[in-house]
C-alpha cells in the first residue's frame, strides 16, 4: 500500500510526522523551508518545484494521498488527473490540527472511506464520510464488488443500482461463489439466475459468459480463473489473446474473470506473454521448473517437452499451482504453438 502525505505548513509537518510513525512506509512531502537533509532516510522529501508538480508526478503511482491543507487547494491540484473511480487513488484531506479527516475521492473502490477511519483514529480526529450508502449504513455496488474480489465493468448500471439501494429498494442477487460477508437488507439472495427476472434490478455474481444479460441486470465477475500457458518462442500477443478467448469459449467462462496468467521460468521473458498480461490487466506469475517437477506426475507428460526444457508439462501444472490446487476446468488445449489450461482458483 503506497501512501503519500503532503503538507505546506509547520503544523502540518508535525501532524504528518505523527501519521508517519504509524505508517512508516508512507512518503511525507513538506515545503523546502521545513525540510532538513537528515529527513531523507526517513522518507521525507521536499515539495519541489511546487505542489502541483509533485501531485502530477505521484497521483497515479500511489494508493492513497493524504493532504494536510485546505480542501480548495487539494481540489484544484488533483482535478486535472482524475480519471475514474476504478483507477483513482483514495484521497483524504485534513486540517493541520487533525480535527477533521475528510474522504474526498474514491471512497469505495479507492478505499478512501476505510482509510479515513484509520487515519482519524491515529490523530484522534473526526472522520468525515459523505457517500450516501455509507451514511445510511448500506453497501454500494462497487463496495460489494471490492469485498467479493470481483471485477465491475458496467459502471452506469452500478450507479443506478446503488441509487436504488440508497432509496431502500430491494435488489435481487444470484451468486455462484460463496458470499462470506454480511449483506445489508436491501440485497436479497435468490436461488436461480432466472429468479432475477422478477426483480426491479438484479446482480449476477459469476464467471459464466452470459449472452442474454437483461438490461436491468449487472454482472460482477469473480477474479477466480487462472490460466496456465506454454508457447513457442516469439508467439505474439495477438495469437495468445485469440487462443485464450477460444479456450474460454469452450468452457463458457468470461475473460473478465481471469485472475492471472502463469507459466514456467524459461518463458518468463517472452514478450508476447508479458504484453498479454498487460492487455488483460492481470499479473504474470512464474513457476520454476523445479516446482513443476514436484507435481509433474499428476499430469500427462510430453517426452519431447521434457527433453527440450526439462519438464514434461507446463500449462496444467502452472494452472494447478497458480490456483492453489483448484478445480481444473480445461485440462489442455493446443493450437498455433500455444498450450492453455484453465483452473478455478481455490482461495475465494
């Protein structure tokens, strides 16, 4: 969790140092006149050349920004860099005495609301949270997605459903994964996907690729599909994406539910694999051949692959390891020099 604290007064600097004691990894920025060289080892840096330049540099690099200064200054500084609630960092504003800690931006997806409570507890201040769902002790759809580790794609429908929740309307929910959190009364679980048709709004939580999703439904995609991939040298991103989509179609699963791509160490520097992971916005996890050898007997082994790289199988054992021993949904698919296996993650 990367956190930056920015302040422009002597009192703000003292409060920033107080917060830093509880968040030692946080980076504190102070005006040059309040900065001393011995601060460098304590992750305290001068605001140079000015506040706007520092904000521009770090806005997309951190998870949280804490501004100890007037809210108006903060709004003007961050305005050019705000993109979307799914991308923006959580932004907090507080006065230099720590009396009020305000969740200003990305309260839900960015975690600013929860972080506001944490910082307010550190400084003994009053947490100020203004999002309607939190004020009414309900749960916004984006918060639900975050708590269940799901991807949310249709933000307009999410906004409509959250508005309905705030107005105390009932929302039907059908989930194919365990819901291990307490849901507010506005959400009620139904037994079948078809039952959502009887609801004003419905939320489907699952990794199936539903083609006939109703216009008043929202799908939340659990991040629980792990892809194990082996490929020929210099296989392109375009080929890999085509084969991934084909593999997912075979098991009727959505590309939005991919949690990560896994492969063997000898393929760690394959440009196509790296670019594919970036395109899908998922991590690329690498397993050593020694690790694969430990479980190689669980899977069909190829003598040719064994002689070539030292292990007899790549995609299946990688998917298995990456999913914590999860259920194998697609054992092995080969085409265009690409081998793909898909497992359902076992740690939801």
